[in-house]
C-alpha cells in the first residue's frame, strides 16, 4: 500500500473488512468513462481480421457485442461494484498494421450517482478476450496489454484525462 489508512480506502470499512460503498448521498450527474486495451497480433492474424476471413466470422462484430454485454454485467463479475443502469456503451476497434496491434476502446455512460470506470474496463477486457478467442487458432501468441481508464467525467471530480 501507499500509506493509506482503511478509512481512506472506500471499499474497506474501519475494521479492515470489504465494504460496498454507500453512494445514496452522492449527486446524480451524467457520468462517462472510457477505457482502452491493445491486442498484439501476428501479420497473418491481422490480415485475416481486416479482411474478415477468419473461420469463426466477423471478429469485430462479435467482440463488440461481447464488450457491451460484459459492461452491462460488471456488477455480477466484480463483487463490490454497484449494479448500474447504463444508458450507452460503445466498443470500437482500430487496427495498426505498422505496430501489428488492435486498439480496443469501450465508453460507458449513465445518469447516476456512481462512476462507470469499472464497466468500461470490463467491457474492453471482454472484447479483447473475445478477439483472442476468435483468433487463437491463427495466432496463439497474441498478447493483451495496456488495459487502463483513459478518461472519465461527471461527479464531484469532473473531467479527468490520463496524462500522456
């Protein structure tokens, strides 16, 4: 730890026990979070993905739906997350032939009293896992990396963007 006390960690109570945070007194606002991850792939896999020639079908369509579904199920996967009524989930992909990477982003939005960072991270993670699953026969050496929140807005913190 970095010198924080239990009272400064919102998911730990004063006795050191796991605790779901009470957000009932927080102001309702439009909250948005965007996360990203990367999948490094071989030349052959990237070519087949771009040309939609994989035996399992359209990788991006399936991974997009998986990411959206995962974001909506975040509270069922991460024990202390609040169940949220998301108003929008976007999952997008960018291919980079030079670096042989696929950048995946997931943006989640709602009007509520808690943030959506975990939903965006869950969505992008499952989209990356789905991409891996669909391509592993062609490239079992793919690497998923760089998972992070890149921006969020709403609540008392307002707009936050990851520094370069």
